[in-house]
């Protein structure tokens, strides 16, 4: 049989099932074969078996969009032919369909609203009151009119039921149903005619007494006298306080209205109770935070929700009617495990049944799959062996011409083709053909059917555009708001940072959604101030987003049309973007929004919000309609996203993962942590290689002869360019633009006056650091140069090598032979300079001077040591900040940052290492360059270790962290600028007499290497 239902969107839901004229329709169970449910040519069920036995509690599980809610509606509306007509059914949906105007204008209390939801009881009480009014009335005409009105209402209800039955039946039973429908139409016409005539029925009193007696029986069966007490008990169990029960229903928040709807469903007696996500607005037991990390208010809220959830588990597990059947959907796996007895899995348009809870069903299914895989592998190996034996036997039979053997080989091949498959039955016993595979089949064995895993859910969120200046997006200062004089929330001071994560916890009705509306600007505070970033984009997912997509004209639109209308984009751009959110193909262009599941509507709402990626995303109960795989995919995407998130949720697991950084079992986060831990070793080795290579090579004669001297000169000046570029492009420019820029007035939280907010703090701090470095070096020269000079022998006796030394070497003379002993004591080259032949230090092909110059011979070694020490201090200082930044970077930024950092550390290390290797040191200080190399090499890994340890609580885009980072970067820039301009440029090229006399090609080579290092580092600064 076939049943068609036209919804408000005029999209047909077609339901069919196999049914005969002898099918029982008055039994309390449902046993239907070949059930097919189709929406808009999309089959949600295809030739499935629907079995619901009395007194059994079922869990209906499946992915978002698989059709769980539609199946529940099809059962509750009796769309599937064969559902017993006498079966009393109650459906509590996850999407409330209320008239907002009626709710706001209504004055009924929560208690009245719940009792009025019991339609049969409400109708019986209404008719009872009207009949009592008619019997006590002094006007017979009025009394007769009341009785006629009741009879007319009953006739209309009977007609509606008759039309539903006639629409679902065909054949002989359909003919009888149509006759009953015609009879009901005639009864309505007679009742309308009698009511419109205004004539008094002489038998009205007798009719009234008969109706009254019937209604009294109904009221007794429905236990009307105890309905109010039952409603009070259920409401209290679901967490309603006495004050809330007496308060207007219109004052309830969305979460409490859902609980009120659930209370109505539990109050109405039913043979089949269908609950669609009843625990959405309650805490999930398996997703709670540890008690010791909860504040006192959150702990109280948690205990209240836990008590409510335990009450719901108890009342569902022990119903008043023991033969009541329960079908339950929920994303709370523990809740299902504690309530249900059997599991129904909706997958691939089929219904799979299993005993036990979903967790038990999952384990049994995994074990069965593993067993099938092992059996299939064993059969494959056995088949390979048999086929090899057949091939070998066929070859031997052909060579010998033995026909009997050839017939035997063909028989074996035929048996292999016909009897190959599983040797066990579906129940686990030995396979028997007549019992386990009756009828006609292509094979005499059951094929091993291994269920394919469902496609993994993946969500990708685009990165928002850069927002300048960096810092706070929204700042609330002593904000208060409320419906009356007493504020619902008051004295709120908080800030939302760029890239930050903030979670709002609390019981229903405590003002979480109101605080979100204050952040967005939908409501204005009654007290306090709110400052918002002028250039930010905000995306706000409300807890009523799904309900709004289910109402009015919006529910009739297709997802594609609605998306294009909301985002003002083209069809070509909208289709692939919706496809990323699982809304592609015909579903996007043909299925009305009203026909989508709750999870699919959430995806549509998120797609609209994230098409233009916002800088601030506010999520209010985002997990309410999502299944577990989608929740995991969403939280994984949000953790790697660099926008700011404000989260309101009852899902403590989602809160802990997104806000507190808890790792997801089986997620890529653990792999990312391992990758970053491995990156620490790689960065350390790269830094050590860069700094130790010139130091060790120049100290080891055997290695020194293997490396062309030109390599050291190029590395030295290339690294110098990297260092100077780092100070300006990587340190000073970001500090000025982002952390300490003049436009960043929000970041200071009002602690400074407006006049000072325009001051360029980054440049001021950099200048102060530069001047302080100069003073430090000046004091070091005045106070420490004497000690170093005595140790090195270069202070009291003057320069070891006079400025004229290079000229003397070129002439081949030894103008100062008495100093040769001192020279050889501190010269690391190991080569007697007095024996250098003319022209030996010039490359014959390029003309470039390739002779090593340990340092400027006119500058005392002590001065060189102090200069390199200050240079290394600045490099080490900013290397720690670099390591901290890469460790706490988002997963999607880490790969790029890591590659750039490797380049940076390697060549900056070469620049520092060559200067360490050129220092002229006494023998007792020969380990100083190696110690300096290790200090630099361990600086960035140290910052990475600190970053990994604090990554869940530290956000470099927060106002405080941004200011701290800007100050440190500015200080580092000042130190490196001083060292770069004085040590790497002035002393290297201007004050160094060597570059006054060397060939111009040597100068060009040095400057080219210097400029190339600066240029490449400037380009790579885009990603650092």
C-alpha cells in the first residue's frame, strides 16, 4: 500500500509497506515489511523492516539527515500503512512549533500549558464544562445549541480521522474506508444544518445526559482528578521550581519550553511514546567536567541538570504502563545506554536491529565485522591455494591428455564458483543450504557482506580576513541588563579577544543568551558600556535558528535559494559551498528546508554565517540537533580556526574540548602535539647546525680545508642581512601595526587617556631599547674593557695588528716580526701570515678576496667580544618569543610557520656562528663560541616548550598577550637594530680598514650577500 502526505511546503512524503487484507491492525505491536519512506524522490527507507514490540524501549540512532525524525513523524502521523488504528501514540519533537504572537500574548501558566497539551483530556474537560452549562441553563434553546455544537465538533473530528484512513488504504479495504468517509461527510453536513437552523431539539436533555456519561467515563480513564498533581510531579522532576510552575509560559527560555513540551509528552498516556532528542537541554553525564574544575555556580547547575536527567532516565525506564513501547533518539550516548533495551540503526536506507544499548550494539557490530574480515581473508587465501591447484592440475591434464583428469578439474572449478562463500549461518552455526539459503540464487553459499564504514564527517571553516588593529573585539565594562528593576545580569566586565575562546556556563534562564545579544548589539545595556571593534564581522548562531528555518515561507524555500538570498551570491559559488556542508545535489536545489533534519538545518544556518568568515562567532546551543560525528568534526574545525568563539552550551564535553583544549580521542590533535614536539628537536638541530658549522669547521684543520673560504664569507654576510631584516620587518613592524599600534585603543581597556592612545609605543620602546643597549655597551667598554684587555693582551698594548698589516702582507714583508708569537697564539687559522705569497688571498677566476679575516685588526678583541655578546643577547631574547608563537599557533598555520622558522634559525645561526668563530680568544676561553652556539640553539626550543605547556590558556591575540608580545618585540628590535647597524654594518664596512683597501669585487660580494639575506627574510616575514 501507498500513503502520501502533503506537508505545509507542498512536498510529498510517500510511505509504502507490504500489506494484505488479512494484516492485523488492532494489535499493540508494529510488524511491517518492505517499508519505504520517500521525500522528494529521496528514499530515507527502502524495503526496510519496521518492528516495534510492546513494552520494549528502543534507541533509534543514525547520522544527521539519515531520516530519524522523519521516520518518527511518519509513525506518529500513521503515514505508514499497517500501523494499528487503535494504537495511542505521542510524539515529542526536537523542534517546537509555536506561534510567537500567541505565546507572547498568552497568559497561561506553565502548569496550564502542560495540562492543555493533553488534547484528549482538554477536549473532554471542555465538553464536560459545556454540558454542565447546558444542563444548568434556564434556556432550553441555548442548551440545545450547546449540545449541537459539541456534536458538530465530534462529527468534524470523525471526518478528519476517516479521511486519513481512506487516504492510506486501497483495494477492498480502501473501498470500505471511502464509504466510511462519505458517511462521515454526511454526518457533518447534517450536524452543520441542524446547528445552523437554530431549532431546539426536543431530545437535547437526553442527548446531553448520554454525552455526559460518556465523558465521565473518559475522564476516569484519563485519571483527570490526578492530572494536575501528575503534571506538578513531572514538572518538578524536570527541574521546574514552584515559582516557575506558576509563572507565565511566555517568560520561559527556549530550553525550559523544551522541557515543558517533554512534560506534556510524559503526562499523556500512550501505547507508543516517540521522543526526539529529549535531553538536548540537559547536561550529558558522560560529557561533564571534573568536579574540581567547576566553580560553585556551575557545580550547582550541573547537579540540578544531573538530577533532572536521572529523573528522566528513571521515569522512562519504569513507565506507569509496563506495555508501553518507547522509541528514543538522542546524541547523549550514556543517556541512551541507561534507558533502552534494544537498538535500531538507520543506515543506508535500512533498519538494522540489535539487542542491547547503542554502545553494546556498536561493540557487537565491530566484533561481527572483525570476524567477517578474518573469515574473508581466510577464504581468499584458501581460494588462491585452490585456484593454484586447479591451474596446476589443468596444465598437467592438458600435457598428458588425460580426459578424466580434465573433467575432474572442471568439476572442481564449478564447485569453487557455485559453493564459495561463508560456511557459517547468520546465527553463527554451521551453514545448511536448505535452511539458510532457500529458493533460487546464483550461489549455494552466503556471500560475506562486510558493512562499509559510514563516510567520515569533515568540516572546513575559512579563515577570516586580517583585522587591524589587533587586540580586543568586544569590551564590556560593568554592564547590566534585566526585564525589571532587578537586573538579570549585572556588573559584567569582560573582553573577547581576537582568536580567543570564551565559554558561558549556567542553568537555563540565567542570562547566557541575553549576554550574547549584548555582545552582538541586539539589545542595549541598562548600565555600563560596551565597546566593539569598528571593523569586525560577527556571526551569531541562536538557539532558535533551527525553529526559524522551520516556520513560515522560509520552510518552503530550498536551501540553495535561501542561501543565495541571505548571502547575496551566485548559483555557481553557492552550490560548492553548500556541498562542503553536506547539502549538495538535489537536496540543495529541490528539497524544501522544512523537510531537512534538525542537523541539516544547523549546517545550513552555519553555512550562511560562515560564508563570509566572521572575526567573532557566537554559538548558542550549537550541538542541540547534531549527531556525535558532526559534533566531533565541528569542534575539530573550530579548534584549528583563528577567529574568536563565544560558546553557550549544555554540552560540557564540547565546552571542555573547544574552550579548555582537551584532546579528542582519535583526533588529529594528538598527532599535532607529537608533530610540534618533533619540531622542537628539528629546530634545535637546525640551530645547532647553523651556529656550530662555522665554529667547528674553523677550529678543525681537516674540516677547514674541505670548505671553500668563500662559503664562510657569504654565510657571514647573508646571516647579517637576515638578522637586520628580522629586527625591522619581523619585530618592529608587527609590534607597531598590531600589538602596540596607535589605533589600538580598545586593548588598553580604558587605563590610559585618549591623548596617549595615539602615541607610537612600539617605536618609542624600540628607541629606548636601542639607547639602553648603547649605554650598556658604553659602560661595558669603560668598566669591563680593562679586565678583558688584561685577559687578551689588547687593551694596554694597543691593537695587536696595526692598520698597515694588510699592506705589509701584500708586499710580502714582515714589518713587525716580534709580534708574530702573539699573533700565532690568538690566530685560529693555524697559518703563518708572514709566509703568505702575494696574490694568494685572491680567487684567480673572480678576483674576489677569499682570505679569511678573523676580525677587523684595528679593533681590540675585547671590543669584538662585547659586540658579539650584545648581538647574541638580542637574538636569544627574540628567539624565545618566536618559539612561543609557533608552539601555540593554530594547526592550519603550523606547517607554514615551521618551514619559515627552519630557514630563519638556520641562516640567523650562520650569521651568529661566523662571528663567534672569528673571535680572537685565549686558549682558556676556547669553549666560549661553542657555549654561545648552544645558548642560541636552545632559545627557540625553550620558547616552544613553554608554548606547548601553556597553549590551552594562552592566546597571543588577546589584548594582554598582544601588548606583552609587542613590548618584547620592540625591545628585541631595538637591541638588534643597534647591533645590526653598529656591529654588522658600521664596524664591518666603515670602521674596518680591511674594506678600505680590498678589491671592489669583494665589497660587492659582501653587500650582495647581505642584501640577499635581508630581502629573503623580508619576504618570509609575511608568514612569521
